[in-house]
């Protein structure tokens, strides 16, 4: 029965337009990050850092996670609230289903959907490297692992934890409003917090990195004194993964 | 399968007392539950269908405690809610397969056979691949009964299934219901008296969360035999005058005039014709008796 809920969730998402819109958002986001010099943080910054290098990818993935909060909330939250929003709960809840199959199937289906949707960022980045007008002196030959490693160690981990959080909040409150407010609040508080923090030009780097749930500060802490060569060749270890997991 | 309801009470957080110490036994065959809107029918149906718990009282299904054994009950239950929605872009066939799996029909062949048979039975075969969200009210209601029949349930609860259907769709739906009613228990809750008259060998009337009548419609009709009188009056003044004088069961408009039906042991006077009692008289009489006794209680 778990399998049925899981596959039905995927089937449902496959038929839903929003899934394709989200996917396209990430394709466009990372396409522009690479293909446009005035869009992304790397394109704007030091002119020697590779646009599709390891450091760039770590930054892109962190950005995707921050802006993707709402999308994660939208996919996970609605999956568990669908039966209340669509008024189908009376039909579903009078069937002999187990909590595990129902909740687990919906959760797993949402997780897979979200990961697939967010993988659009990798496609977008790849397409960006093909753009004829892009700065090809800053684009290295594409390495699959340079794409996958940051995606798996940052984005997928964030989807797993934030998604589960939104899912749990939705299941407990049964209100989609709360889920979105929570996502938006998280986003706002973080953006305000990090803006205020950088405005202080604080030299304190340790605790701010530890308590950064999105890891922008931590990423900066680690790579702050990396040389350009290091930024273009070294993949970040699983430190970020462990750190995100600790939240 | 017998449903035994005893001492059921339910008060909602907003203070509405939906059920007041209700006791009722439903046996095999089609059982009609009649009552006006807000009588507590849906609360009763939802409680038996394991969707909500009562404040006090018990519901047993052949000795099985419904509140404590929800999943056991759900295996033998078919429930058509009063109002329900559907997922967008999902076809009737896909949704029935999805629900059949929930019902525990894991064998693919068996499931396909059952879903196909139900789609035929409910006359949805030709539209089985269309999205449920595009269905008309009658089609959606027939889908509702198809999903309630999944897994050969022994207790079927249908909550106000004919409300909002046009006469043709209503007939089709009632025929469908009567074809399944023979070997299982079907509880039909409705505010439409004709639904019960046409289908149910046994019935109950509830009003304000209390049981008013229980029994066979024919018995209830026999009790009123020769005691219903009808008179046609043309003005509202006459109507009001009669209201204070007689025990009025109901008034209908016929071609702009009022047909007044009165309940009296003997002829109430000139102009009154004896008429055959119908189930609607039983219904209205019991509801007005209840409100009458409540007014009396309030005045005492």
C-alpha cells in the first residue's frame, strides 16, 4: 500500500503543471547564473573563478536552497493537505489504510518530485555553458561530478530536512496557510538576519557559521581564503552536509 | 449485518448538540434515515463511518465496537459522503484502482475485474478515462457509489445522495441503490421523503438529534389511515385562521391555491375531504409534534 501511495503521488505530480513550472524556474535560474555576467554572484565577482566550477556550484546550490524554500513548502505541504483541500478525506479516511503507507507514501513521493524538480538547476547550468554569448574563458569542460556532488551534498540534504519539516507542520496543523507563512517567515528572517550581519562587518566567523541554517556564511568561512585555483578545483567536503543535517 | 446504536450523543465545540442520546437498530436490507437539514443525520452517518467519535454512547457492528475498531469496520464499509471532492486530472478508472488498493484488493486481475464491473454497473464505462473534475453532478454521485461498493462491503452508508440531482439522474441513482440493497445493509440518509418511500422497507425519522419514529413505512402509514383531511383554500387569511383551529400537517400550493392537510380523528368540518395518508404526512406530523412538545416544555 505504501508503494501505491508513493507511485500515485508521482503520477499526480507528473500531471500537474506546477511541477513543470518549478522545474523550468531552476533551469532558468542556473542558465542565467552561467550565461549572464550580471545575474549571478559568481558572474559578478572575481573574474577568474570558473562559472561552472566547484565553488560556483556550491554557491548556486546554496542559493537554490534559499530561494527554493517556498517551492519545497508548496510541494511537501500540499501533498499531505490535498485531501482536505480537495475534500476527498471522507472517502480516503473511510478506507482501511495505514498511517505509515499514507504519510510515508506521500512524503516519499514529494521527496522524489522535489529532487527531480530541483535537478533542473543542473540542466540549466549545463545549458548555460553552451550559450554562445557566455564568457567561455571562465567555463571549464563540464564534469558530471562537479554538478552532482554539490547537488547531492547541499540541495538534496536541504530538501530532505526542510521538506520533512514542512510536511510535519502541514500534517499537524492541517493548514496550508501555516506552511507558506512558515516558509516565507524563514526566508525573510534569514535574509534580514544575513543582511544585518554583513552590515556589521563583523570579524566573528565561527558562531555565525555554525548557526547559519542555509550555510551561506559557513560556505564563505570555509572558502574565504581559498585561492582562485582552489576555488576552481576543490569540491567542498561533506562538512556542509553534516552541518545542514545537524539542523 | 446489524448496526446497533445506543445512547449516542454529540455536541460540537460551537455548542450545537447534534445528537441527543440516540438509540437505533438497523438490520439487513435498505434502511431509510429521514430528517430535515440539521437533524443530525450526517453526524450519525459520520460516526458510524468512523470519521468522528461520539461524546458518549456506542455503535456496534454485529458486536464489533466501531469506535475502538475503526480499521476492522473500514474493511466492510462503503461510504458515500454528502459532499466530496475529487483530485484534478485523475480519471474515474485511475481513482477507483487507487481506492481499491487502499481497500486491500492487491491482486491486479481481481482489481481490474472489480473496477470494470463497477464502472459498467454505474454506467460510467464510456467516460471512465475522463477526469473526474469534469463530471456532472449525477456522474460524480454515481462515481461516489462505485467507490463505496469497492471490495464488496457489507455495510453501505449513503448520505443525502439525491440532493441536487435532476429527476432522471435521481431515478437512475435510486435504481442503482435498490439493485445492491438485497444482501447487504444499506443506510440511506435523506431529507427527501420520496427516496425512502420508494426504496426502504424500514425507516427512522430523526429531528433535532432525537429519534422520532422507527419502523416500517407501511405501519406508520396505517396509523394515520382515515385521519388525514384535505381542504383547498384560496387566501392567506383563511390559511391563518385554520392554523389556530386545526392540527395542520402540511400545506402545498396547487395552482396558486393552498391545499391544507389536517390531522384529526374525525372530519374537521365542511369542505374537508378524507385523503389517503402518505409518508410525507408521517414525516411532517412527527416533526411538528416534536417542536410542539419542545414549545410546551419551554413554556412550562
